[in-house]
């Protein structure tokens, strides 16, 4: 048996204030209650919320605080993600870091599939994230929408990843679909899946832990939650050897496949159909009985919409010249590119977030979410 205890933290996320102090407070509480925890995972954009106006440089005080917290508690820490601005080209990436128990950042991962077209102005990463916990096993990191693309998990598990860690920010009606995808991913790739969502401006909750047989080990509801789960990585290895319940040996079958897939060769023409689907853009009020109805977009002041863009009435948002990206939270948005290009604004540190009871609108109406 190879046991390892991983805890998810589903917490309320403010959009207009720093959540760093609240995250560290919850980590302190978690470790006091469950001192056997060895790794802690927070939700996507938990530290500063979904507004890219708060993008920070790659080295910043918040990361230093998280490093100190990991060292204090001797845990592996993935503090969700945050918007980090590249000093080379000024692009903003939705980035997660992996901090070891010595307080060292050993990996950085930029979200490969930003939620386009809604997550505007956020660049897509190109590097996969794989890391080993000594004497335990191999872990991989993805962020939210990445899991909708099985190619990402295929790449990770083909490199031996046994636990998929996925910080999530989903505040929209597709969260139930994501729960199904998480279970399918665990079964298809014979791995554990930890998908941690936030609350408020951080999502609608329903965080999930799934084992390699697709069995749900834990699912949060719509309130704050800390859930340490001890996994057994020898179960992953045994299942990959003998198949799920002695049946499908999926990874070996893929290894021994008799065909390659021309759809991944962009010059093959196999994917020509995809080019008929039109541009990747936010849907608008379209055709009614064959008549196109143009509804002028009107900006709604003071109402955050999606990660990467300001709120626009009727979803009629002009797309930036650079890759638009969606975030699954209709009431928590981000700054437009013009705002993102300016010097980053660090939000004022807030008092650690108080626990939120179901239905409690703590944090203010502007940051509310589905």
C-alpha cells in the first residue's frame, strides 16, 4: 500500500479583495484539525479572484507567503492559481505553482486551455506539469477547462501521472457536466482526480474526488469545505496492470493501438469539418425565423462578468486581438486588455474571509456567483 493524504479546500473567493490571508488561515485550521494531511489544493484563482486587473509579476509577496506556509506545515501546497504577467512580453497567464514541504516552488503551470471565448486576454500555456513526490508517486497538474480536452490528461498519464490535481473556477450551469467529465477522466486514464472548485466569485462549489474506478470518494455541496482524502497509489498501479475490476486495461490498449490519429496532424485535412464551425466567439442574439437581430452592446458599469473581460449586456462583447478566453462564472469577470496592459494593481489585503453559511452573500453582491 502507498498511502498519501491530499486535502482540498473549497472556500469563498472575493473578486475585489485579496484572499491570501483567508487561504493561509484556512490552511492553519486544516492542519490543526487534520495534521496527517500531506498535500493541500485550493481552487482556481483563489488568491485574488477572477479579475485579471490584479495580475502580478512572476515573483510576488503572495507566493512568498504561500511558500512560508508550506514550510511551516511541512506540506505540499498548490494554492490554486493566479494571474501572472510575463516580464518578457506582458502577456497574462493563469498560473498555478507547486510548492514542496521545504517551501520551494518546484513547478509552474500556465493553463493550457483558457475558457475561450469568455476568458479574454489570457494567454495559453504550452508546457505540461508533472512532478514526483519522493517515495509516493507521480502527480500532474491541470486547470479547470483543461480537463475538457482528454489530450491533456493523455499526455500526463502517458508520462506516468497517477493523481490529477485540478483547481477549478466554475460558477456556471455546466458544473454538472464537469462532474461527469471528472469521473470519466478517472476511468479512462486510471488515475485519481481531485477537482477543487471555489464559492462566490470562485464558483458554485461541488468539488470532487474520484478514484481510478470512477467511484466518487467525496463531493462537496455549496458551502465551505475542507476534505482530506487518503489515496492509495498502489491501487492505481494494480488497476493499470490488471484493468478496472479486472476488465479494461485502457492505458495498455492505447499503447498497443494499431492506428495513429491523423486528426492531430493539422496538415492532414482530417479536421476540415472543424473549420466550418465559425469563429470562436461569444454567442449573441442571432437568427429568429431567418432574420438576424442586431442588439447593440451596452456596458453594465460595476458588474463583473467573466475572467478576462468587462460585463457587456446581451453577451455582445468585442473580442480582443489576442486570444479571447472564457471563465465559467457569469458574474465574476476580468479587466479588458487595455486595463490588463497597465501596471498591475495589487488589491488591499483583506481580513481573513469568515466561513460562509449556505446562502450567505458574504463579500458583497458584486462578487456573487451562480
